[in-house]
């Protein structure tokens, strides 16, 4: 079987996996998405639930996800200002991928 036919078994056109990895392939991103699947979260909530993530890294990942249309950022005019992050429908479409990652991790994880 040549490389082209193997690739077509996995992705409809070359570059699909690379495009998805550009969005979800960074460290911490899948965990941020996991935690947003249950609903809107504030920055401080994500800091606690994601784990030992540097606040600057969390901010960068959230900005990247917003740029790609995976999450929305809503600012409330309060004192102090409140910001909540929510998955878009495009973000919710990642749920099956996260479930498959979790299933694979459950099957092969040594933890």
C-alpha cells in the first residue's frame, strides 16, 4: 500500500490532521477544552482545574482558541471586571476527539 492510499484512509485530504493539531496540539489546550465542555469558566477557575499551568501560558492558549473560533470571551461591565470563556459550536465539535483521547489514555496509561 503506498503512502497516498494510507493517508486517504485517515484524512480526506492531506493537511487536515496538521490543521487540527495547529489548534489543539499545544500543551494544555486539550485540558482547557475538557474543562470548558461543562460550561463557561472564568480565568481563575481554569487555572485551578487545568493544573500547574503558568497564567501567561493559560492566557496565550485562551487567546489562540479565541482566534481560531473555538471559544468566545465575554466581558461583563462589573467592578472588578468579570470575564468568562465559553466554547463555540466549533469548540463543542471537538468533544468526540477529546473522548477518543480519554479512551486511548485509559486503555494505555500507566498512571
